[in-house]
């Protein structure tokens, strides 16, 4: 985009202003001097040109300052180009397009010219979309599902045998060059981040910038401490850190110390070390125990010591959560439904044993890996040094996920495994008849690449149509008919239910209790259909921010509602969806001073493949408007827009069936209220609750979007005008919709009471 510093037209305008002769100006331009942003040799020019040069310096400095300080968001107002440059460009357009009359109403505005120049000046950028976006299965594993579906299943065991045999021979040829084997395997699968092999070979750091993989979404989090600041802080904190007492729970303290000694025997730790053996500038992090369901997990607090503050992050790690695994199953069901093949699936979870302990620290990383552990027998803390990834360091998370992603890639591309990776858990799905082949392939891959995994015990469960992983249960017993169910485990439900009852009975909670409870509720809520549970989780917001500690009667009621909903709610159901979406458009109008049709609701439904088109056009009566609060408000358009969407969803829920459904609303507030399931407006809040209940009852999750009025085909029927809908040749369902409206308003009145 042309600025004051590089605009030729602006240069000419300023030259004329300072009285530069036309002949000299032409000569300067012939010499390539045609913008203020170019350097001048002051010795060659007179005073008038020095004035131009001085003005140029001011403009160039201002341009540089603006480039540095200006916001980078594309939503900001385009920078205005100089008037002379704008006039010159418009004159050029007029000359180039003599057939257009660019005067008066036809003349483009100055703002339009600025926006066009701004867009044209932006460099073209190639955007790399990160693989494995939240909630979506990565493209590689989708291709595997498609390959398995297209009749390749019978040949898969042969492909797996060839792959494993090839790399087993390669491993024998490379002798002890295990990392070189991994590098070659990744190169053959086309994995872009070969630096993962280097990190596995050389060891991981605990400070500094996390290596960029260019496979993840960008997210910049700068370091808050420099290495020098960290060293100074470590010197000052040394005595205080070593004087920290135990947890107060003798069982936990003893278990933590015993496990620490076990880690020394395994070669994961070095110690105990005398204080003089540890450099004064080396930070020491406190180790403590966290009681979990089946064990006490060891946590090393690298945040308190400042080590985590010495890390710069440029990318956001993406995990294959339950949603990703569920989306993979849905993808498989859809592929099979499309090709009319048997969709029966089996699943199991592979668990890496002591996953973090299988990745070593680098020489640099070990400088920051000292920890203090309370010795119950001696009554004071002892110092140890981690030689492998500690549990509690930011760099540990990024390093392990980077390496695990490489392992996942080998399984998907090399072994054609339909699996997901969540830290050390690999949830693997296999079509009927390929359970054993998939199991052998995964086990061979782990052993070939040197990873230890659970081969017996509680975490080693063979392929089955019921798989417990990540705190949920995948029920694939009906996968052959295109259905998968995901539910919270009974133990998880009982644990959360007991915690809720405890909080409700006490009538208060601390910030730590609220944060822990909210995390559990959010995870459990993800497996419950609808948005009802989200409303209950929001109750804890003010408690997690330490603004309150006492529960009100209403908040107790919401927590009790969540508990009842959790205990009684049916599992989340995943089905093969119709590839063609169902579109629903809604709108409302409200004009209090109109003589007729003061308030109306409109809705249009276009089903999959346009097999069915219906619409409704309803005028709200005085009584119905009063229910929405007309007497106490100047406007009820927010309420009516939301009511139109709730009515349309309730009315056409049977038609929607198993299709992807998009509901277009003409009000931003209504859209967000229905998305969040809650609103500050009491009327809309109740309507959002009705919408959420309907979602849960039908196991439907429609997509909500905004449509502007001029593009909304439901706008005319909301005003009683049916003429524009004739081209759709749809069915007028207003009579039936009016009956559903009475049901919705009846439910609304019940909630109000």
C-alpha cells in the first residue's frame, strides 16, 4: 500500500509546494528519485530541496514508527493513503475504464479506495493449517479409515507383515543405531518434524525456547525470566527451599520418598546429593505427592522454582482428546455407511509404561533438574537430580508430546492403525477381523522403536467392543448398525457425585476445591448431550476466581441438578451423519407502533438434498407478547429472535433426524445465548434452557450461525409476507407450528414459576 514515504504522487505534490521547477522535477524522476523515502545527497541540492529532505526524514521516521507500533489485526481500519496518491490512482482508473462514469454517486469513496489499496498491498501468504485441530481427527488417520473401508481390510495383515519385516531387517543392519532407524522410518512416512529424533537422541532441555514443529497452531508465550535471573533467584531461595517441611500426611511423604529411591535404582535420578555438590546457581524444585484413584503420583514443582518461567513457547500443543477419538469413530461409520460395508469396530488402549521416564534430559537440561524430597526418617529434605523428563516441567510436556506425535505418525502411515494419541495413551480401533493384526502391529512398532508399554495387568486389556480410556467408556457393541456410545465411567461419576454432595452439604468451598471440582465437572460434562450441564458448571466461576466462598440456594440447586443429570443421563451417541445438511433459517420482527402485525416469527427449513421444504409465519398475540415481557420493556426483539430459533428447532426436530443441522439466526445475542446455554436476560435464559433440554432429549447438536437480514429467507415470513417463498415450493406449516409455540411458551411459564 502506498504511504507518504513511497508515494510518487505525494512527492510531486510536495515538490510543487516547495517551488521545484517542472524541468528539474522531471530530471529527478529520470534519475530514479520519485519518493520521499529515498535518500538525498544534500551537497548536490539547494535550500529548497533540503526542505524537502527534512520533511522526508520526518515522514519516513513516522512511517517506521507506525509500522512497529501499529496493531497487526486485520480487523483494524485501513491506513489512509495520501490525498495526492488517492487522486492519482482515481485518475488512472478513469483513464483505464473510459466506459464507466466515475463521478457523483458512481465515484468510489475515499474509505473504499483505502481498503482496496490496503488489500492489494498485503503480501500473499501460504497458510499451513495445523493437523489435528481440536475436536477433529487428523487427516492421516481419516485416510486410513477410508483405505480400510475400500476393501483393503483383507490385505492389511500382509501389509503389516511387510512393514514390520522390512524395518526389523533394517534394525539388524544398523546394529545399535536405534535413533537412525527411527529417523529413516519417519522420513519414509513423510513426517515433517525430524527434530523429534534429535530430541530423543540428545535429550530434552528444561529451559529456553521450545523447538518449532510447524505442525501445531501458533501460540506465543514469552519467558518471564532470563537464565541469569533464574540463577540469582536460585541462590537467594536455596536455604528456604531446603527448609520446607513435609506435606503433613505421613503416608504420602513416605510413599513419595520410597518411590524417589526406586527411581534412583532405576537410573532415573541421581542422589541423594549433599548441598555442596549442587551449584549455588542451580534451581531446586520441590517434589510432592498427589493422591489419585489407584496411586500417589509424584509431581515436581518447576513453577515455584522459576524453571518454567524460563521457557518460551511458540506453538500450542494439540492432544487427541475424547472428541478426536469420537470424531474418528464417526468418520469410520460414515465411510462404511456410504459404501454399505460392515462398520463393526473393536477397540483397546495401549499405555506406555512410565512414559516420561523413557526420555532422557540433555546435559543442559540436567543443570535445572535438581529436586528436593522430604525424608520422613530424617525429618528434612534431600536433594536429587533428574536424569529423565520430570513430571511438572513445561518443557517435559512439549518434548514428550513431540516425540509421541512421531510415534503416532509411524503407526498411522506405516502400520495403517486407526489410533489416537493422548500423552501416553494410544486408543486403537480395529475393524472386525483385524483385531489381532492391529494388536500385533502396534506391539511390534513399540518394540521396534524401543518404547516400553504395559504388556500385562490392569492397563493391558485386549481388543473388545467396550474400551475404557481417558476416564470414559467407548461402547462399540452397536457399531455394526452405525452407533457408538461414549459415557463417563461409573467410578468417575461416583467420585464427582460424592464431591458435589460434600460441597452442597457444607454450603461453601475454597478456591482450590472449586478449581478441582470445575475441572472434573467440565470433563464429565463433555460426555453429556446438550448444554444443560454447562449452565451448572458456570456456577463455580466466581468461586474459582476467589470472589466468593458461600453457596446461595440457587447455586446449590444448580449443583444438585448437575449431579442428578450426571447420574441419570444417557451416554453420548455418535452416528454416521447424512452428508447433506439440513438448513433452518429463523427471524423475528417487532414494531410496537405498527397498526397490524406488531410482532411475528418466521422459520424456513430445507431438509437434506432439498427433499422437504417447510416454513411457518406466525403473528404473536397480545397475550404471547406479554409473556415475553412487553409491558416492562421497550423492545422484545432479543426475546422473539431467540424464541423463533427455539420454536424452529423444537418443531422440526423430527425432520432433522440424523443429518448435520445448521440453524441460522438473525441476532448475535440470540446466537451466543443458545451456544452458551445461558443469558443475563431472564427470558432468554429460560429459552436457552429449553433449547438445551431439547438437544439432550434428541441427542442432537445443531450448528448455530448468524445470517444478516438481507440474506435471511425467514425475514419475509416473520413479517407475514409469504410471496418471496413461492420459489421454494415449500409447505406452509404455520398451523402446526402454532401448536408447538403453545408448548414452548407453556414450558417457559413452568420454568418461570
